[in-house]
C-alpha cells in the first residue's frame, strides 16, 4: 500500500491531512527530479514559490481581469469585474457547467459541462483576452479536468464512470482511458512535487486514489472513512510532504499567495444540496503549525464552495453554491462582499493568476 496511514483533523476545521510515501520527493536541500517535460521546481521548500502575488507569466499578457462563474442549474457562466464587484455579462454554455479550468499553457479557460445524468457533455473554451466563449467540444462526462505535469494531455475526470480520460491538451482528442473502479465519485486532485503521481479524492467512496502520472495506472487506495467520509477537494503543502483533504464539511482548500496559509470553505451543510443561508464559513489554517488561526463566518448565512485567491492575494473568491451568490472575502480582515449570479454557482476561477503553468481544476498554479 503506497500510503502512510496518518489521517488527522486540523484543529477543529473539517480538513484532513494525509502523509504519503513521496517517492522521488526531495528535501529543501536537495533538488527535485521532476518527470520529463515538467518545468523545474526552483524551490523544493515551496512548490508555490513561482505563483506568488502578481508573478505573472508572459502567457497571460493582455488577459482581462475577470472572475468566471459556472452556474450548474442555469447552464451559463457569469463574468464578474473584480474591480467593481459587478456582473458584466452572462452567457449560455453546455449543460451543467461545473468548473472553469485554466489550460496548462494559460491560453484557454475551459468550462466543464458534464450534463449531469445525460450524454451531452462538452468542454466550452473561453478566450481570456476577450472573455468570450468559443464552440463547445463534445466530451463524455467532463465533471472536472486536470493536465499532466508536462502539459501534453488533459485529464478529464469522468465522475459518473469512475474513470480518467487522457486527451490531447489542445484538441481534446481522446488518447487513452484509465478505469479507477475503487474510486466512486472521483472528482478532485493535486500532484506530487515531482509530478510522478496525483492524489484523487473519491467523494462517494470515502477514499483516496493514488495515480501514476508516468505510466497512467492506479497505484493504490486509502480508505478515509467508508461510512461518513466524503473527501472532496485536495491540496498539497508547499514542501510536498503533506496533502490536505477536505471532506464534505469543508469542500475546498486554497493556498494563500505566499504559501503560508490554507483557506478552507465550509459549506455549512452535510448534504450535497443544502439549504440557503446555512452556517457557512471560512477556516484559515497555518501550514507550519497545522492549526486553525481564524474563522470567518458568512454574514446572514451562506454556502461557500469553490474558487480562487486573487492575483495579489488580497481577496478570496468563492461561489455560494446554495445561495446563488459569489463571495469576495478580504484575506486580511475576513470581510465579505456578496454578488448575485446564476443558479447554483460552482467551480469559479479568477483570471489571470500568477504562475508558469496550470495543472487544472480552478487553477492549480505552479
């Protein structure tokens, strides 16, 4: 079994951290040997060091500063101006848009329309220079999407089929498929510091799956809590030694721009479809001590879900999934601004973001 069985709750927040066997992972004093084609890790002590505040790649030059919000039940995307906190436009995309995923080369934002329960799934490209959508590409059940560390292939996460589809990163032509039968509800992931494997969460199986990114095979599973656990989002620590996994009570983990803190969105409900104005909040975890150092409630109640940190690190943007809202949260004070959007906002992204490349989801930047 390739996992160390160390699972703990972090200071009262609903996040678990898992210490895993990090084959090939280096210490702060040792260079990281990455997989072929993956950009080098310049600082082994902080894999986020090149996605610090406003450290932009030339690839995002000219990109409009926007927040893109996929609304699952209204089948559209709301586009917010982060300077004015106003919705500029809303346009239709495919059925059941779940996440806005920046491409590895930072040139395209992909909307994953998984057509919940249907067969008409698709990927809609958005041009970040204009903010406008292009023609959708038919793709089977694209609930979420990631990219191989070398950027050659997209990894379409087929939640309904417990499967990973490896596709050409640009044309989305299918290359190969990997069945992950022990991972019911496979949906979110993050990658080891050297790019050799990824940890995927199994939301409806209470488990984690370890996937070999070089040979495209399942390395093993770790049962978290079969009866009550619902692991969802996951994020690796700056030194690559620990993976933080959010269960159903937490639903999202987002690193601060300086790599010292982790923001955890607590949706305020044990249910997949919760009520409005719940007891939603944000927990702030210190990476170094693995303790909760702050908790920010949503005034009047809410349901913070997925999102991003702004390019300068000053604002945490999260969808309010059950309240048809987006929350803009000041990362210094915890003050919350609310913006009305479409029906059931989900995996929003803030663009542009600092970093050399994107590993997918709403912006796993390295």
